């Protein structure tokens, strides 16, 4: 019996020496470690089941983590000092490590120095106990949270935010980019971003990237991009460099904002400002010309009366010649008066003026007068006027539409041979009773790919720098505001036709202040000589 007691005492002393040696060895290695290190010995009941663990070692880092001095913990029981280990399931993990010998690692949150922290614990069997090492993951976790928050902000942003590699391959594409461009993330990631850049804007894109790399910072500019449907987009672009761990630029982060409405507003303000200036000039011209012109007209009328009275029933050849000269001068004076009136009317196209009931031919003649110089250099003008009902319109704004269509027709033809080309103005009434004006030209026509985008803001078939692509979109807005319709069709190599259809008016004619023109006496050749 004595020998059994002595044997048990010897085993206990041997275990104590073992744990002292292990604790000393771990102290030498881990006292200076930034990671927390603790050693526990299993405490078993009479049946050999683990009911708690005794604290054998706690390095300074672990002491800081648990908020207790090592001297206070050594020799104490884990569950008595930190009962939360049981509730958190940690105790069961430690028991499993001791019983199976299999290591275990897990991450867990912990309140540390008044702040929420994250740790990774790795538990490994050691004798009839275990040691556990704690690594602080707080910095990494916070970085992950910030990255996740930033990713959520980017993904949900209304702006298009995406990134490309140094070879212009799309690497990320947020919901804002999907809404702006019409391409899904699946469609764009791995593809070239140049599919959204119009051909003649690609040099600008390359230059902006070069400036970004040279400066090593952001580069911002306004430009045009293409949607999936081919629709031009007026956008503001900001480029930012993406760097690798060595600081080298390996890609580009891009933010794109749709500024179409902003540009439209700016364009309207510019037009309004320009039209105010033109209106002021027109008023001065009218005042400076109309008064002497009235005297000229009156005097010419008197001269004509005198010539006719002198000649009696059979005037001489000389008197006939004088009468013809005076009549031509009187006609020229009338044309000057009409041109001045057209300038004043056209200068008020941005004003809110009341609509009037008018013959569409009067608006066309006003527009022809404004565009006559462009027409004269490019083609013969042919009037093919059919009978049409009156229309209820803002005549000055409608004149702006026809001036734009006439100038576009002239520019489509060019100025190589005016006699060989033709711009034909046709008026007719369609089957629904609408008044239709067609502008035909013998220019180069319109490509099928462009035909569907002609009335889209900023879309243009002209060379870069020759126009913002707003003219036809403004025409579209004016015509639709008048409950009308504007369409275009290409006749291939025989040119193009633009049609404007307007509802007929049921109102009585307005007092239009200008005696209607006698169109039957006008020829395109006579008018173009003006």
C-alpha cells in the first residue's frame, strides 16, 4: 500500500516537473511575442472527464488581451476566472483538442481595451493539456470591413464606376455603369473599354491616360461615349491610377457621370444669350434700314405713278425702260423688307411667343430667306407647294426647324456644282389631314446605322469639331411640342428626305401683319438671285 502512495506521489512530482519545464521553455520563447500565448493543464474528475483547465502560463501579450496580470491567473481555473468560455463554446473546443489530439483554429470577436477586436486562436494538445496562441486580426478585419463598405458604396453608386487594366481591359463594372452604358457586368468584364469610345474620341482617351500617368494623379475631362445601343452619351470622366504594392501604375479607376442635361442647359443658355445679341442687332438693323427704306418705297411708288401718267396709253421705249427699272427697284425694296422681318422673327426663336394660325408656306419663305446663302452655294431650290390647311404654331420656332433642315441639306450636298444638285421643298396634306413639309436633297444620303440616331442629342455625322450634334434634337423637341412629328429617310445615293408633319388648325387665320406672298410669281432662280 505504501508503495502505491509513493508511486502516485512520484508521478505527481514528475508531472509537476514536466509542466514547470514546459512553462519555462515557453516563457523563454514567447514572453516577447506580440501574439498571446497561454498553457493550460486539464483537470479531471474521478471518472477521468475534463471539468476545467488550470492556468499554467500566460505571456505578456495574452495578459494584455484578457486584461489580467499573469500573476493573478497562474494556478487559477479557466471557467472560474472566465466563465464566458463555456457559453462561447470555447471550453468544448479545448476539451476536444485534449481528447483527440487534433489542433483547432477559429476566429472570434473580443472586447479589448474598450474596443471591439478580432482574434484568431490556434489550440494544440500539449501533454494532458493544451496551449493556445492568439493572433490579433483587428487591423485585417477592419480593412476587410472598409473594403466591403467601399465595395458596397461603389456597387450602389448612381455614377458609373469601373476599372481597367493597363491594356484597357475592363476588370470591374458597377450597377451605375450598367445603367449608363447599357452593358451588364458579365458583358463588359474582360472586354476592351474602347467599345464605349467613339473612333474619333480615342486619341483624346489615350492622351488623357498619358497625362494621368505623367502626373501620377487624377485626370478629369468632358467627352462623348457610346451606349450599347450606339447612342452618344455626354459624360464627365475622372481617371485615377491603380497601383500595385510596389507603387507601379497597373490600371485605371474611372468615374463617369452623365451630364447630358447639364450640357443641354448650357447650350440653351448659350443660344439664349446669342439670340438676345442677335435680337438687339436686328432691332438696330430694322431701325436703321426700315425708315430710309420706307422713303425709298414711297418715292419709287411716286416715280412709277409719274412715269405711267407721262406715258399715257402708249409710253415711249425710254419710258417703258424707266418703268421697268423702277418696278425692279420696288421689288428689291420689298425683298429687303422681308429679309429684315425674317431676321427679327428668327432672332426671337427662344422666346415664349403665342402661337398663330398661318399658312405653312409663309414660314417656309421666311426660312428660305435666312438660309438662302447656304442654299445658293450648293444647289437649286425648287418649290413644289401643294394646297394645305393652315397650322397653329409658333412661327419663329418653326422657322428655326426649317432653317436647320435647309442648311443641313445644303451641307450634305456640298458646293461642287450647284446647278447639278437640287433641294426640293414639298408641301402636301396626308391621309389624316396633317400638313406635311418635305425637304429633299441630292446629297450623299444617310447610312442605315446613323438613321436611327439622328434626333438623339450630341449625335452627329459631321467631322469632329464641326457641330455638337444638337440641331436635329432641338428640331425634334420643337416639332413634338407643337404636337407634330419629324422623320427622316435615306434614298441611298440619291440623297435624303426629312419630313415634318403638323396638325391642321381649326381656328380662323391670325392677323399676320404681312400681306401673303404671291408664290405663283416666284421662281427658285429669281429668289436665289437675291
